[in-house]
C-alpha cells in the first residue's frame, strides 16, 4: 500500500503541515530564500553547493544534486528511513491529529515521575489537572500552519524530566507550557501541564556533563537558546533555564559553580537583574556580556538570528566560504554590531 492508497488522514495531515517547517527540524545548515522557494544543502547526500529546493506553497521538494524529490511524506520516509505508515504516525505526533482521550474519573493528586519512564512517548495530548481536561496544543493553538516549538529538559544522564512547549497564538501572544509525566494514586500515568517545583535542570545540562571543560554560555529563554545553539554550539555549551526571571531560585545551578563562561541578558531591567542574580549564585568566573545600550528594550540574540543566517548563506553561496568559516565570520560581525566585546 502506498501513500496514495493509504486512508489514514493523509490529506488532512498534509493540509496542516508546512514542508519548510518540517525540513527545518531535520536540517541544521542555513535555508535561504531563492526565487519564491527555499534552498539548502541536501540532507540526503554530501555537497558543497546547495541544491535542495523546497517549494512550500506546493508542498514539494527537489534536489538537483541527487534527484531526491517528493512531498512531506516522501521527506519523512527518506530522512527517518521508514515506510509510509510510520511517516503518518510521525506527522500525526507533530500536528496533533490523535483523538483526544475521553476523561473518566478526575483526581487532583498528580505527581511528577522523574525521570520519565520508558513508556512515556513524546507528549501530544496534555492533561491539565487545574482545568480538569485534556487538550492538544498543536490543534487548539495551530495558527498559519505553525507548529509549537518544543524543548526537552533532561538530567545529566540525558533522561527526560519535562518538556516546554512554546505556542504562538493567533493574536500574536504566546503560551509557554511546562509538561511533566505524572502519576496519580491509582497508578494512572499522563503527560500533565505541570512544572517541576524546585531543582529544575538547565536546558542542555547533559551536554555540559559530557563536556565539563567546555565554557558555558547562559541566555534567557528557550527561543534565544535555540538561536545561540546554532551560532555558538561549537564553541560553548549553551544553556538556559525554565520559567523566566522569576524562576532562578527554582533552578539547580550547582554544576556551574566555579566554572568559566558567559551570561548574556535580555536588554531590559529584569534581564540585567536576572544575570546578576545568576552570577551571585555561580561565581565571578561567569562573565556578564551586556548588549549595546542603544538596542531596543527587550532585545535578545534571537532577534538577530535570521540576520546571522542570511549572512552565513551569502558568504557560503556568493563568497564561496566553507560553512565553518562563514559562521565564524558572521558571528564576529554580529558581536561587533550588538555587543561591546567579542567573546
């Protein structure tokens, strides 16, 4: 049975997803707009000149280097090395097309299982003990085919402790959902909209455990973390904490005490106050790097990430630089424009 015969909501799934957004989840190299399409290095073969074209409006891709082409299902089958039924399941998880379970008896005493047990698959349907209902964030808050961004927080051994979902609302606002695997007194287990109370791990703490001599870089917020991971991931162990400036005291900073690294605040009073508080906890070996004072209030590195990506692409495509050299050059330019020092 091929994808054209398969009856399991294939067209509904295809109508909900953006091929470009799916490709971004699997491709770490820059994706550059070009002639109404997007182009990047092909994920299916090695190449120096990007030849993998994505036409998001048509939901199709075509690589002029190796000949790979198709739609979102073909892409998932190829990149995950799976058959079409498995691709259906993967995309269902991404867009939340599983039916919402019926609620039976509601109990309030849901306690986190830390770390999450092996039977805890990636959360799709979330139970809210406070609201006493299930909901599916990828369906209820889906806007303009944009899927929620997700981050997995682990312990030092890489075991899952909780997830953070960042959901963009239709009115331009956002919802930040902490999601923890919980169990009630009856032994029922569910992913719940519930945060760890204290001793929360830093995002990417497993990388720090694997690279104890690598300097760290702390930023505020998961979105900024993702941008900095792309820019500085080779040079630093990039870290952030969950819950924002009001949750610093709920975070476990012990592994950073006495270590050397940098902290970059958001460009506002609460951001400056937060990084000073963090420095007081982990020590003066953590140097605070403040953005230039003339930048807008609330500015952070994520605000210049697309600019950095564009510069990397131009240097690679037009100046024929290697990806590593292009990233280094673009990073130096960004630091010179937005910070008072290079770090």
